[in-house]
């Protein structure tokens, strides 16, 4: 009878409790911002941009050692930036202002949305394949 094949150790990503609490608070602020946007509560919506974006930046900074986490957290930073700009454009009425042919004020939110998408595309098309190749070479 042969011995069972050794199991590959699965990498574990643990989040300290303090970081998890911060992430949960971040979700609360984000929801308050979006509820305020939906209800057109301008002061609350604008007020919630700072803690929502601020915590997203802190989370991205704290995960900078992990390419996957950093890429996704930076995409979230740009998503919140785009979302906050879009909300602000609606609150102040420049969402429908024509800034170029076929481009209104709210369309400018596409810039940070596309930056976030670009970060994720770069991660999945360039960084992750390199990591996969490097780990395969290391284990052969």
C-alpha cells in the first residue's frame, strides 16, 4: 500500500480583526453615501464621500504587498471616485451639461471607472499570469 500523495499547502490570506472592522465601517459609509444619493440628501451624500474614499485608500495602502488585493482595492478607489463624481454632478445639475459632442458632465465619471477597469485588466492579463508562471517554476 502506497502513502497518500502530499497535499499542496493552500496559501491563507488572513485579515486582522481591526482591518475587518475598518472594511465593515467602509461598507456602512458607502451605503450611506449611496442612500443619500438615491434620496437626494445632498449634505449627507457629500459628507460620506470623504470617509468612504478615505477608508478605501487606507485599505489599498495596507494591502499593497499583495498584487491581487492592491489591484482590486485600487479599482474600488476609482469606482468610489467615479461614483462620487457622478453623484456630485447630479446634485449640482451639471450631469446633463454638454462638455463635448455626445459627452455630458456625468459621462466624465467614465474616466475613473475606466482607470479602475484598466488596473484590473493589467492585473489579470499581465501580473497574474507572471505570478502563475513563477509559482509553477518554483514548484517543479
